[in-house]
């Protein structure tokens, strides 16, 4: 039969325009055989992607063939050997017409998944298998899978997992890929306010995110080393969004806090940004005035500090304000009686705590959850002018577990008393100081910090003591 060039030219141009580039590298070992006669025109045949090369056998009833291959110079009249990684189209012609065969290697792709703790999704795998090939799937391990023998099982996101899926065709071709399931960590929560409550303990407020996957909140407090934190407590998700730090001592120093969340899978979020309470101290000034100095609030921008004063710690009234860049205030005309001071900042954020009435009553009915307050300082507990009694008296041991010794000059024993106050200014203990060497027992006092005041006809002197 004589070759008709005009007849085959259109097929050559068509093949050049649509064929995918095939490798020129033909290895010596033929690992797979495709019988062209077993497929209909325009069929797709899948080849194993680990074969070195493929031998294509033409139909037996086709006596004269042409193979049109894009990007290769390998041409055989009866057979064609191409790379096992080839992907594209083959064209052949003969006395009995033209056949077009699509060839693609067996491949398997797996999508890594990033799931939240409560999510369940399909790990979608994509393959280009021919519809004529029966396929078996096998996932390992099988834990967490709805069916380990299908292409897209449901995977529950309860922990980080690594899966291997193996796919096998009816021809024995086998391919494997990996799928990683990674749990997404929750975004860090936000502290709304860190404040001091009316019992003189630090308290934190936060708004709870509306997500059922949260198990609890963890509260961290900075230790005595900068930027080193320790967990001091936790609050369940279905409890109210606040935490009272019963081990804090706001009258002594401020504290910095961070917050995190744990989901129901046991995975902890990143820390929140820190918030730090204000610590207020008072010192005596000229002409019976009082100077207030405090540490600035940290956690949000402060525009104004409000200064409060009162004759007791429950009825404080606003007496002045200062800008957020200032941390000092002088009360030049205090009343002629014991006074209490406190500093307040109104938060630019609104804390949606939704406290029940019982808790509002316990903490303070008038407490605003959109403001932060410092410790309350009682002016009467601030050391005043030093006189002879302070220079010649001694108190020990300090700290003490319950026994205290007080030594004063004999000249001050007549009419002298010793008083012990808690940090709220409440009298806890009082006795006469009728000897130069006085032993007192304070076993009944709770562990904490106290002010011991020695009163004599010549004046008074305050000392800070610690009951351990």
C-alpha cells in the first residue's frame, strides 16, 4: 500500500497541537505492555508510574501504522516503546482507519487537612485512574476513619494524625501517598480587665468566645522573674468569665496576668496579651497633704486616671483626674480624719460578663466591669513622722509564725499600746505595751501582711509585719 502524505498531514498537525510532551529517555527494560486492540478509539489507559517503559502493541488487523508522538523521535512500525512516566495521546493509522489512545500514569494525590477540634471533614484524594480499572483502597492506621477502604473516608479531628493510603488497580499497579491531619490551635483569648475587688484581691474579667469546642480557661501570673509565668488557676467554659486571685496581695505590689484556652481535645491556645494591675502607694507631704503614686495600668491605652477618696473603703468619691501619661497626684486638703484612696481607669472595651445578681452582690453591687481599680490605701496605715520611739524600738522575728517580741525604751512603757491592723485597716489585735520587753501571740491571725502600730504619749509608729 502506498503512503498518502496528504491524507495523514491533518493528523500530524492535530497531534502536534494537543499531545503532551513525552520523554525521550527510553530505558532498556520494558515493564508494561499495552495492547492497542484491547481499547476502543478515544479510550484512556492507565499505566503504573513505577514502570521503566511501556511497549505499545498495535492492532493485529492494521497492516500499516504511523505513530505520532510529540517531542520524541522514537518510531516503530509494529511496536512503540515510550517512557513509563509518559502522559498524553497516541495516534495510529492503517488500512482500517485511525485510533486515538490517551495514556496517563497512575498517580494518587492526598490533601493535608487542618481541622479545628470539633470539625469532621473528608480527606479528599484525587486520582486520574481509568474508569475501566477496579480500585482497592487501604488506609493505615484505621483509627478515626469512617471506612478505611474508600477513597474519601470521614476523618474525625480529635488529634493530630498521619495516614498512609494505598491504592491498587486490577492490573496490579499500586501507588501510595500520605495525608496529615493537623489540629488548628485556637486563637488566643483576650483579657478584658485586670482589677482589684472590694476584698482587696486581684480579679480578671474576660468575654467568652461563643464556641462549644472550648473546655476551660487557664490563668497565668508572672513570677518574680520578668516574662516567666506560672498557671495559678482555671475556669470552666460554662462558668462565668472571671477569676479571683485569692493568693494576690495588691497592697504590696502589682501583678501581670495572661490567659489561655484549652479545647475539648486537650489542646491549649496561645497566651493572650498581658494585663497588669495598678499598685497605689501614699506618702505624707507638706502641710498634712498626701502624695499618691501608682504603677500605670498595662493592657490597653489609658486616657485618664480617676482619683477617689473617702473616710472608709466603701464610700469613695471622685476628687480629681489626671492624664494617662501621669502616675502621681497630691491631695493638698485632705479631711482631718482617716482617709482612703484609690485610682480607677475606665476601659475602652466593654466586658460582656453577664454576672448573676448573687455574684454581683458578693463582689460589689456597684462594681463596673468596664473599669479597673487599684488597691485601696488607708492613710492611717502610712508611716508618719519618726520620733524617738521608732529609733529605739525593735520588733522580731519578722516574718513570724505566731510569736512576736517588742522592745521599747522604758520611758515609753507608761500609757503605750500596740495595735495590729489588716491591710484593709481593720483592727485585729490590741494590748497594752507595759514593759520594755513585751511578748505577744498572734497565732489566731490568718497568714498574710499586717501593720503593727505602736502608740505612745509621744507619738505613733507603724511597722509592716508578715504572718507566715
